[in-house]
C-alpha cells in the first residue's frame, strides 16, 4: 500500500459567488418602498498552507478533487448572502505548485506559508446597491461570478540541510539512524529505502536536518531505478554527503567508481554544482573495508574532498562527521542573506491602458472584445432580463467599448463577441450615441442583444445594403 507520495495532480474548484437579489420593500401603507435586494455572498477560496506536521501528499493522492463552498444568494430586506467557506489544504514544507505545463506557480517553504490555488467568485450586487438617481428602482440584480477552477501539480522537495546520496545498500539508512532519532528500514538487500527519511541531528549548539535519499544507480537522472523520483529531494540541501561502501561484494564496483557515477547523475540532473561535498567511507568495521579506505583516501583528498571514515555498526567516526556537517551548515546559514521585510510592489497601469482590447477576426467575421471588466460584466448579466441587458450596454458604453469598435472599423450589423471563444456572448452591433436603457421605448429593452445573425447572413445583408446604395446613386446620377 502506498504510504509516501511526493507528487500529485490536484483538481481544485473555488466556490461560485451568490446571485444578487431583486426585491422591492413592501409594508402596510408603503406598497412600493424602494429596492431592498441584498448582495450575494463571495465564493470560498482554495488555499494551500504549509504545515510542518504534514510530511506527504498521500491525502491528495487518494482524494484529488477538492472544491470550496459557494456563496449564498442575497435576500430581500437588504440581507446579503453568506460568504462561502474557504477550503484550506495543508501541504508539507517544501511543496512546489506547478501548472499542467510545468510552470512554477509557487514555492511553499516555511511554516504557515500560503498560496491561493483558486479564487472564489464575487457575489452579485442586489438591486438596492444598483439604485441610482437615474435608475431609482432597478428591476434586476447582478449574477454571482463563477469561481476559478483548474488542475495544478503538487511536487514535494524535502527541506533538509544535509542529503546522503550513494548506491543502494551503501549504508545511508544505517548512518541516519545513528546520527539522529530517525528509524528507517534497514536490510541487506538493494532498494531497502523506498522513501526519503528525514532526521534531526544536534552537534554542539547547531541543530540541522539530514535526509537519506533512496539509492541512486547509473541512469537515475533518466528514470532508472528510484533516482528520478527522489533526486528532487536533494535540491534544497546545503551539503551533499557521498556515502561510499568500502565493503561491497560486487566485483565490478569500487568506491571511487561509485563516486564518479553518482557525480555524473547529479550533473545530469543539474542545479547542484555549487553544493559542497563530503565523502564518507562507510563500513570500516569490516577488515577489508578499512584496508580499502586507507588505499583510496589519498586519491579522494587529492580531488579536493573532505574524507571521513565511519561505521554505523561500531559507532566510530560519527562525532567527527556530525560536527563537520554542523560547521558547514552554520557557515551556510550565516552567509545566507537575511530575509527582507515584506514590500508592497505597486505596478500602475499605463495612462493609455483602456482595460480592454478590440480585434477583428476575419475567420469568424466579427469583432472580439477582450478585457477583465467587459468579460466580468457579461458573466454578471442575466440575459433573460431586458433591463439587465440595457444596464450592461450602459456600462460598456461608459468604458469606451463603442468608441473602440468604431475606431476598429465596425459598422452597423457587424458581429461583436465579448469574451473568449469558449463562453463568449455574440450580438449584432447597432452603434448609438447613448447605449443606456433610458433611450429606449421600454425600460431596459435593447434590440442589439437579440439572437445574432450568422456570419454569412451578415455578409449578404451588407452586400444588399451596398447594392441598394449603388442603385440609388445610379438613379440620382444617370450619367
């Protein structure tokens, strides 16, 4: 049964905003007391939070679909709907959040670090909030916005100061078991360790963490063995410790060649060239192991490595090793720049930024309007309510969409789409000097947002208009 998971695909969905309420206050002697519809509640967010007590992503492996609650709709009597409850998901320290394409969205390190994976939708305004001097009693309310939804990938990279790397059965688990209070599985066969083990070591006044990474073999960086699954766990370490087996029974192996193989795999994986290395010649309690350690130590020191001899069974060389690692970790911590106080970054918009764009799509023979405000307003509009449609037209006109369409070359009867291709609202454009409901015969009625004509029909209508104009010109100018 799976007990350790360090990579999962999570399907998250934030809560939808509640709809606003269209209501008119009524009581005795006040049959029309004015609009009193409340606003809809905000949808809940999906939030990732680092929790030091969580060490695996196993929970999300079994339950990958997570959704926050929706906001409640508003009610009459100026009662706003209840906000949806945020869904808080705890993740281990060192979790990286990526999108489906592998782009890093967040790197969660440190207790309490948070990331909003999906933003809840805004609640719609009730007709009480929409009332104005020109529109004293709106007969409509705005719809709540849908919450964000999508797929993210959670990838765990163990946060440790020291990483033990080496061939399977080199004695890494034995070392971490005697250096710390960790109790990893130990046996005399390869790939005993199937998950990274994490231990805490105290050396004098320095306390640091040490990770035992599952055994690496040639080709690990390309997916052989367990290496590709767990090489990511050495990315955050301060120092790498090569654990070399001086008592291996395999005739085609020796400690120096083992070191070269592991270094090549680390090089192929990339990003670890700047980490200091220490070499531990392990299992010197075996006579042949001590002889081999004495033989190869000068060669390793000539390469620039700090070399230590140790035996987890005999408990020799461990104190020197732990204090040497503590010294390297302490120096690295002292050299690390102090974290600056949180800064507020202000990115003002350009003075000519209209907040939307208008482009002509020849393949569809229509003009497409894209922008945060127009698209949000479309999502908030109830198209079954004529007055709500007129209110949308008012807002678009005030934003400058109509002027932009004219500048782009749009003419009466051209198709206009607001939003992306998947969920756009398409209508035939009728330019006016004023797009509000007040200019219409019935409040809120807007014939421009009736069912759109197909592109071919729009072309035929324009051709017919052009032919009619040409005939009129020919009749007026017979010569």
